[in-house]
C-alpha cells in the first residue's frame, strides 16, 4: 500500500527524516514510536504531501506521489490537535471531505450519520465543535478523516491529549474499528502503551532513522538496542562480557538465554527477572526505595558496584526501604542488546 | 503588495511631499532656514506647546476616567452590559465635527449648562479636553478592557496563595500584564488628540489652536505655505515618533500571556465598594457620553416656538444667505455615496496590504506596516491641499472629479482595515488549511472553505469602520469637497460658521442625522463582533 524509499527531509543542515525505508501492507496497522523530535510527524506530513521530500520516494499503491498535490493523494490525516473547522458544526466537519469529492447531498447525510454512529456520537451532527470535550473532538476528527474512505489513514498522536482512562478505552475501540473496516493505518505516537495496544507492527524511530521494527511482542521481548530498551522504560542496562550462557557484569554473573550474541555487549535485565534469594546467595543490595504499584511493588536496589537495579516483586515479598537483600537473575528476563542494531531485524 | 504601495505613493506620499516642497522650495532651492525661522517664532512655539500640553492632558484625563471603566467592563457582569459597551464605542466613530458640535450644545453659548447654571466652557480648554475624553473613552476601554477581560484570574489567585495581599497580587501579576495595553492605548489617544482638528476648530475659537488647526489656518486663510510646510514636517516627525513607540509596545504586547474566555472572568459586583465603582462608572458614562449626545438631539428639535421639526425642514431648502449652493440635506446623500466608494477602496487596499503583511515577515514588511499607520497622524489638511495641487494634471487629472473625496477618505480608512484584518488573518491556523487539503480541497477551495468564513466577519467589521471613518472625515474633505456637493461634516461646519439660531439649529439637526447613521453602522458592527476577533480598535 505505502512504500517509502530512502525518504529524506532536511530542516537546514539537519535531516529530520534520514533515508527512511518503510512498507505498510494493505489492512495493516503500523505504529511509529519515538520521542518528540524523532521525525515521526514529519514522516506523516511527507506521506500526505504537506512536506516535500529532499530525497527519496513516497509510493502509494505502487505509484510515485512526487507530482501529486496533497488533495489528490487520497490519504486521511488526523491531526494531533484535531484541527476541526471552528465555523462548522459536527456534521459540517465530517461531511467536508465528502463535499470535496463531490458526493451528492443525500448520500453525504447518510454517510455522516453512519460515521457518527460508528464513532459513538449518534445524533451529534448539529452540535458546535467548540463545545465538545476532548474525547468527543477526537471522535469527530476520526469520523472526518474516515468519511472519504481514504486508502491510508494516518493518525498523529491520536490519543495524546486525552486522559489516561479514556485513552485506554479508545485505543481498544480504535483497534477493533480499524479491524472491522479493514483500514490501512499509519499512526505515530510517543506512548509505547498506545503503540503496543493499537499496532500490528511497531516501528521505533530515533533522530530521523528507523532503529527497530517488529510486532509489539517482538519489540517488547527483544528491544535490540539500548536506546529502544530505555525508550520502552527499561532502566536495568549494564555493560557485560557474554560467554556461553553467562555474562560477566558489574552486578556479578548473570545468566543469559541460549543463543545470545557473544562478546562485549550491553545487557538488559527486566525488573520482573530480579528475584530475592536466600541470604548469602547472589548479589547483595541495599533497598533505596519502595513504590507500591498495585500488582507488584517496584523496588530500587543499590548494589555494591554498578548502576541501581530496579526490581518488580510481589507485594508480600518486598523488603522495606533500608533493608539489605540478596538477589538473583532469571535467564528468560535477561536480554543481550546490540547497540549497533544488528540484532534481528532492528534495521529495516 | 504592489497595489497598496502604489496607492500610498500616489495618493499619500506624492501630495504630501509636493506641498512640503512648494512651501520649502519655492524657487528651486531648499529653504531650510525656514524651519529654524518658523520654529523660532513665539506664536508658533505657543501653538506647539499647547498642542503637546492639551494632548498630554487629554490622554491623562482619558486614562483617569476610562481605566475604571475598562475594569468594570472587563470584570463585572451586569444587565445591559453589551448595549452599554456598544454605546461607549459610538463616540469613537463619530465625526470630530459632530463631537465638537455636541459639546458646543452642552457647554457652549446658550448651551445646556449655560441655561441651567450660566456655566460656559466654550473657548476654554476644558471643553476641548472633555470632548477628547468623550471621543477616546472607547479606545481605552476596548484596548485595555479587552485584554483585562481575558487575563486568567487564576494567575492572581496563584499569587495570593503564595502569600501576596490582594493589592500586591494585582500589582505584581495583573499590572505588568496590563502595562503594554495601557501604554498602547495611551499612545493612540495621544496620537488622536495631538492631531485633533475638528474638535479644536469648533470649540477652541481663536484662543486655542493645535498644530493641525494652525496648518489649516496658515494654508487656507493666510496662504503661508512656508509656515504650513514646516508645521507639517514637525507634525510628521512627532507622529512618526509616536508610531515608532507604539510599534514597540505592540510587539511587546504580543508576548505570550495566558488568555481565557472573557465570560469566565466576569462576575457580579460584590460588596459596597464594587457597587459604588460600578455606579461611578455608569454615572461618568452618562454625564460624559450620553449627556452630550442627548443634548445634541434635544437642541435639534428645540426651536424658539417649542419642540418641532423646523430645523430639519429647513435643511431641505436653500437659505437666502448663500451658505450653500444646494439644499444642505443633499449632503446626506453625498456623504453616503462618498463613504461607500471610500469603503470599497479602503477594503481592497487595506485587505491586500494585510494579506501581504500576513504572508511575509521581516524588516521591510514591518516598515510597511508602520507606513500604513501614518495617514492616521499626518495632517489631513496637508493631504487635502496636496491633492488639489498634485492631482490636477495628467496622468492624475482628478481635480474636477468626485473621486477625489473618496480617495482622501479611503486613506484614513486603510489603517483601520489593516488593524482589524491583520490579527484575524494571522490567527488562521495553517494546519486548518492542511486539514482541508488532506480531505481533498485544492488550495483555492481550501482558501474559500477555511479562510473566507473566518475572515468574512472581520472584513465586514473593517468595512464598517472604514465607512464610519470616511463618513466623518473632515480635515481633507473640507478642502476638496466641491461647493455644490458638501459632505455632512463639511455642511455642519459651514452652518456653525454662520450666525443665527436657524443655522445653529440646522447644524444640530444635521449632526443628529450624522450621528444616527454612524450609530446604526456601529450597532451593526457590534452584532458581528466577538472579543476573540477584535483587532486594535
């Protein structure tokens, strides 16, 4: 459906998109994940034609879009802050794209009603957009983007401005809606939870480049590079020398899964893989702090050597702050990273 | 951008430069000594001194009276507030001649206060100052009050929570936010009063003369173009300085403030102090603004035989004294016709200029921005007379043409159009156009669907202002309006210049009609306006 070949956009000397190659298949939901300034929004703008490429190509359905102006590309874009037309009511906003495509009035009205039903705002057509809540505006923006049946729907931080509860509910709704409609979606977000919940495939960007791509499970299990690991919220990263099924680190000997890359590496230990051991066994740490998280307790441990270690422990198991404990590591929660991204398909 | 620049070059710069040349280079050599000589004359220095003094005094007095008003309009909600806000704005669009006439009816010979208490203020500086306050009250209420209403009260609350007293919180949070708006308003008032002509012409008598009135006297009565040219330059320099300062404060005003919807900040007054403040403001509005207008209307009906329409009827016929070549009533039609054409010109020129200013940035454009404001301050008398001496030969042989009057009036209307359109055009979010494009709108379609609906109201408001300003333009029109087709302000001034109670009554009647036209125009504007899209006026 969508193909980017070496897409490059520069602001002055800085490349905001740096030779990006990306493929989005028909009916696929792809989520681009990255910190702000990583070039995500520029990627969408380049596909929509709102920003010209300095090098490379954008192909939609196999056709090069270089000479096609924005309004003829047939893509949909939901803006970060919605950009609803303030002077039109809800129905006027949803019908806008249909009018631009010359859809007759009766058909328009029917389609608007259908879409408002779909996004859960039945009968809201006559309301002014200024009085809508954030969640309602988001739904109207979605209905407006879907109305002309774009071949590719792009979402820029679709849920960014909403509160947490609403966001979690909407992301589930969106995924099932896109599944039902068979929409091809390219979304960008900085929120990993959102990306993992929404996407068939996650693409992580850093400084205008794609550094990791895969299904949510793949990316989560094998972040690939330290950057991706830290961006996903993992802090337990340490230098290691891997040999066979064990690695030598500042935290002592750490078991690693079978088939891990060998030699000088960075090593990630997921917090869930840190277990309290019997005294005299494993790494001795002092408990710096203890944070109750509901399902588990998050504990910051200060070992004698090396960086602070984060552990997720069952509430009954968690020691008090100031206590001294010994911990051991579970091999299946240890990931050997590769800063160069040569691990798996991290460079796509 | 080319069209507005050409328009200003031909109809503003050329006439003004020509007339200054004629004054200072009578025989091909610059007579720069004239500047020193003229500025050394004690009578000229007196005029200069008085001009500055009265402008400063008017500005101070206006701020004193109008700042409480701005507060009341911004922070209190009370029944009839919308109507009252429209009413206080009426004077601003009233012709200066009419303002002069109204105060003449109030405090002049045989006027309201003269009859009641034998109090006469005409030919005193107080009449001028009060008329200036009347005229500029709205400038302060609009500029300062508009911002004040949108300042987030929670900022002040945050200061209170951090331990500031009520007064301290106001002084350290609200006042600094207001200062740029207050200084911008003060500068505008100073500018308007510095170049005051119609009011001074009618109320000042011979005792008090401003620079502009003196330029008129030197040009029209004494034919001393040399002195007039020097005075024009002086005024030009002063106005340029004022506008430069204004541009600086305006830029500072653009610094990010947390603004909220005005509806959120207004509440009913609480406690005796606030009610007293509200009462005081309402009383001052009644005395300063409603009373002069009321007296004007009353005088237009008050004939020696009791109330009647005699003065109005007299407007329909020629008098014997030869004051006019046509019945004064025709001035109504002339004024409306001229104003419509002038509005058209001003909207096209001002709209193009505003669009150019929106799209480009940089020093050159900012300079153009300031240039557009100049007609507000440069002697209208000079412009009018300049028209006569420059536009009388090919390629612009327009001296005999009626178009001259609308052209001069449009010149004054353009700044208002630009000031009204600019904020709105700048506020149209580029991403709204992008949203339209992604949904399939071509660039032209996107402009029509997104920009036009947002700008249409501002365009109508701008047109309304230009119309009102054109209707009231006096300084230039008085020169170039032909005797057989006077405009309303010119006719009023001419009637006032003649003795006799019939002429006086007719002037009042004609002024009342002018006021009604202006007020209707403004009330239509008020319906269109929301605080979100207000420009500077």
